[in-house]
C-alpha cells in the first residue's frame, strides 16, 4: 500500500479536491497543503452540512489527522485565524493544525498592491482573487518577504518597519494612501501572538513522520493548468499547484512520493481569464453550471463551462506523473442526450495532442471531439461501477482509453458518501 499520496487538480482548479482529500483523510495520519493561499477554496460536504475552507487542509474535520500548512504556502494571518474561529464555532477543536515556520506571510500591503496591479492591467487582467497572493510570492522570490519564523520573533518590529516604509513608497508613487506603521504593527503583533502556537518546523515533522511509516496525504490548491511554470502563462497562479510543488512546498523529497492522483471533473470548468478550448455557452452550459453549482468557493464568480478535454488531462498526466484519476461530478451530466470528449486540437491544419507553450497558439486551438450518448438515470445512489447506466460506464471507459489512466474512484454526488472507490490508495 502507499505511504504518501498526492491529490492534485488536473484541470484549472475547482475539480473537487477538497472532497477527495477529506474522504482519503479518514485513513491518513497527515494532510498537507503545499502551495497557494486563501485565493483557493475547498468545499467539503458530509453529515448534511457544507463546510468551506480556504487555507486549512481538508483533513481538519478528522481529529486523528495532523493538518500541515507547508512552507510553500503564503498565509494571511487574519484569514487563517478567522478560519480557526469559524471551525471552532462549528464544533471542531482545530487543535490539530501546524503552520510551517518557513511559510511566507501575506500582509495588508500585499492585498492593496494586488488590487492595484489588476486595475492597471485593465482588459488584460489575469483574473486574480485580489487576496495579495501574487505580491506575496513576488516578495518571496525577490528575497524581500517575511516568513512565519520572523513574524513571531522579537525581530518582527524592525523587519516590519523597513518593509512598510518600502511599500508605502510604492503606494505613494501610485497615488494611494500610505499605511500607518504604528497602528499596523500593533495589529499584526497581536496576530503574531495568536499565530505563534501553530508555527513549527514542519519540514522535520513531516520527514520524521515518513520515517515512522505514517500515511501522508498532500493536498494541492487550484489546478495543474494554473501552474506558474506549466499553465497557460500569464493566466496562471503564482505558485506550483502541480505535483512538482509537493517537494519544494513541504520538504519531502521526490523519492518519497508513492502515488499521484489527479482529480478531474467529468466535464471542464475555468474561472477568470485565459485559454479554454472546449468552452461553450448555451442552455446546456447553463444546466451544467446550475446543476453542478459552478460558482467560485472564494469569489462566487460563475465558472466557465466546457466539455471534457483529453488533451488537457494527458498534458496533466505528463507534468504531474499521474498514477490514477478521480472523476468528479459525473452525476451532473445526467439527462444530457449527447456528451463530448476532446481528443486532440486542430491549429493551422496541424493536429496537436499536447498544449502549446504560446498563449496565442493555444487560443487558436480548435477541439476535435468524439460524441457519446448520454443517460437519463439519477446516479446519486450508485455504489459500484457496475450499477452505473451502461452509457455512463462507457463514458468513463472512454476517458480511461483516451488518457491511458485508471479511474481509481468517481463521485456521484456532493456528499463524501457518494464516492465510489475502485482501488484503495492507503
């Protein structure tokens, strides 16, 4: 059996990773977020209730699981502590959460500068959530950020004073009001005091857990096609949500990863700007959007809808090293007469089986479709693959054939009990 499993979004995010992570966390010892910040959102449904997470890993609902916010994340302490407060109000002790001392802190000035940059881009906006994630990662890469270890230290005052002075100059240059350092410092010092009990050396913690034979589940935010290196640049996020981000975002070496499961919707969605070859907008797209509740967890923006894209999944298979996939929201496609699967792209008379690096070329790609008959049956009570209508079975089999990937599990409803496991991962 596997000791370490990575759950990664195989498309543009919002695939249902939170549900699968929560489901798998029941047999895991650790659940680890390895990148991103509160620009992501995971929805978890069980016991007739819906819970929404933005920073904290989806294993938090299981008291026996240790939940780690890895060094690859950028963390807004205000929003982290607010999420802790909400969890406690919902009846969860939230005493099983650990924050890496190497993770970077998102401050108010990051949020201000994020909104400013999007405003300047005008019609060319990337479509960020304006949560300050990009500017925080920019500071990290330019070696100008503040890590948790410094945030909770006695050196914070001096470090923060220099940073606020620098950012105030930038705000002033853009005709924005400068921040009052003293008020801001007092506020953040209180937040640092509240954060301190959660902060620890998670790199050593996780490697010790691995050596002890513990089961570790790694949870990515967003999706591989939003990866800053491998996604449709520049319409990407500022980190590496692909499986390659696990190692740099947690300190677990690549030889210690046993399985990588790609979570993929039975169709495709995307939020914000950027290429989306199989996108369409008609009454069928509206039906899928409403039936699948395709609105952003963080922003509530309506998601763009497209048919299943085999080219995207094969590209995702390649860059993530996928060992299997979990197909989500299969039930949403019930009552559609015809379904489409994209198997290739056409561009300038050429056939492509992969995603071009050029954003301009990607925008010109025309999907090549196979059409399959749909089904009318309700799938919500299906417990095995064999119970699916024959057309639903054939749809999943065709996805396996197009991608060469085994479907290890699939989902027929939002609740964690509506998950059909075909192969155990832990």
